């Protein structure tokens, strides 16, 4: 069969590598893809938001299955466009992807269906938000309602910071229309865990857990980024936490979406904070996490095509989802200066060191093929993933492997997965 993947990051590279492992697949295309994806798929120069062009391509090439990796096209309704044209596609429709597209929607959904989350209020009016803050406890969290590249969340320690935050989001519109509405939310503390789940509209099957590191610098200092590294599984995600989430979060979310006539088919990413009062939902995303996919997918034993087909056909209950009994760590190699100012176009060397190295992966995020070779082309450049018998071994393997890749300006965190020493 022929598969088209939509997206261009490390996550889509991880999806492509999983798809390439399936014996059912003869040909993979990726739009627009990147220099690393080009090793396993034919990259097609169509942007992820060009829905009609993508659908034309899928028709012309007789694509059997399209897998959408990115949030923007899902929230924008790519699945609806493909379905209207009779094309088989994996991901939530627009009316379900809103669970990621609008934080106000997802908070109201959780409130209505008693899914544990932080206390909150939604505001469309800046004056009302400012008035509410006067009597609110600090610290407090402000969230732009819409998509903001994971950067529309402000943790405010003082009333003044919170007032400035309302101005930034709602009046100065730093994140554009994403700030037309904001959520003001109780500040919580505790370890964070990401659980990605396959969903078929009725059934939901959680994958193995993972944890991201969002801050740019060691010790969780510095600015928020798209993610500097991940590990899987999370030792904080105990059997007890898992049982709680299965009963109180995952299935209730599926049932809630169904009750709202927004049946969710695709990947539901549940961001959890494990607070003293129990697990609470921080956020939902409507797709695989990046870089969570880079540690979760390499550990999955199933043929991804079987699982995706079961989701589309409403037969996920028939799938026995299995993960390897090991661990994986992904360290992101970034350009120094990310997420602010950084240079691109630096030649990357050392890829050949990974040839035939089992249990190791170099997932490309911001790279480009040029006459000089593969060069850096973004803030997050590569994700180096290594497996190990346990997290400590996987971490040692991943950091050892980062030494095999060189480029000017190479920057990484040195404490990915360090929290596991404290468990
Ligand atoms: P989100 O995009 O909603 O996941 O938020 C991004 C990050 O902000 C999360 O991964 C948390 O580290 C932090 N965050 C979000 N909401 C809260 C909250 N209510 N309390 C404390 N930290 C939060
Ligand atoms: N790693 C967080 C995300 O994909 O949103």
C-alpha cells in the first residue's frame, strides 16, 4: 500500500520510520517532509495547510492512507477535506480537533464531564480578566485559547506579572487571534507525564508514558521551547496513576466527545500533572507529541498500520497494543540561541555513525539537504533517541550517541531524564 504523511518535523520522521517497518507498505510519501524523512519517504513539496493540493496529490498517486502528524492542519479541518473526497485519512475531524484548538473548549468539556483539571475561568474581555485577577491567589496561569506553538502559556508569580500577561495576550495580541479568549487557571505543581492514546471514536488505548522537557536550559531554566528531550516510560506513572487515569480521564474524555457529537478518531495526547490531590489534565493535543513520538513509537511492538486502520474502522477494541519492556531517551540537538536568535546553514556530520546501529535513531527536525550536505535549518535540529534495558541505560546510550553528530552551534540540555534519579 501507499502511505502519505503530512508534516515536516521529528515527530513525522518517527511516524515515517514506524510506517516503513510495516510489511504492508510499499511506498511512503511525506509532505513537505525534511532531509531525514527523505531517507525513508519521497518528500513532496506541498505545504501542510494546502489541503486541496494534498488531496489532489493523494488522488493522483492513489494513496491508500494519509496520516496527519501536525496540529495546524488537523485544527484547520484537513481530515474533513480528505473525507469529503473519499480519501482514507487518520486524524480527528475539525469538530474533534477543537479539543486542542481551543483551550476554553477543552476546559469547559472537562468541567461538564467531571474530568479532573485545574480550577479556571474563561475570559473574552480584558477588563473582566484584570478584575478577576485582583482577588485571585498567586502564582496563577494564563493561557491563550488558540494554537500558539506551545508558547501561549504564562505562569505569573505576582499580580503585576499577571496583569502584564493579560495585556500581552489580549491587547498586544502577541499570539494573534489565539489571544482573543484566555483561560485563567489555578497554578498546580507536580511531575508532568504525557500519555498518547489511540482512539477510534468509541474506544481509547493509551500507549506507554513519556515525559517532555520544555525549558531551554538545564534544571528547567530558560525559556519554553517546543521540547528539548523526552524519556519513556515515566517512573512517576505508576500502576495506581494509570488505573486512575483510565477510569477518570481517558475513557471519560472519549465518552464526553461522543456525547458532544464530536467523536474523536486519531491520537489524543493527554498532558497530565501528578498533583498531591491526584492526576489532573494540563492539556489535550489532537496528535502525537513532538518529541514524545520519538521515544514512544520506537518502543511500540505493533504494526502501526494495523493500529491506525483499526482506529479508522472503529475496531480498536480488537487490537492488543504492546510496547517493549525497555526504555528510550531522546536528546534534542538544537542550534545555540534557540528559541530566540540562532544561525542556520551549518553543515552536520556523523550520520554514517548510526548506520546499522540497532536501537538508535536520529530523527530530523530542522535540517535541509544542500550541495554542501545536510545543514541545520531550524532551532531544533535533530533528536537522538537511544533505547536501553532501563532509563539509566537508555540515557547513557543517548548521551553517548549525541557525541557522534557534529555541527557548529550544537546545543543540548545535559539533564534529560535526570528526574528519574529522584524517584
Ligand atoms: P500547556 O500548553 O497547557 O501544556 O502548558 C505548557 C506548560 O505550562 C505545561 O507543560 C506546564 O509545565 C505549564 N502549565 C500549564 N498549566 C499549568 C498549571 N495550571 N499549573 C502549573 N503549570 C502549568
Ligand atoms: N511535546 C509537547 C507537544 O508536542 O505538544
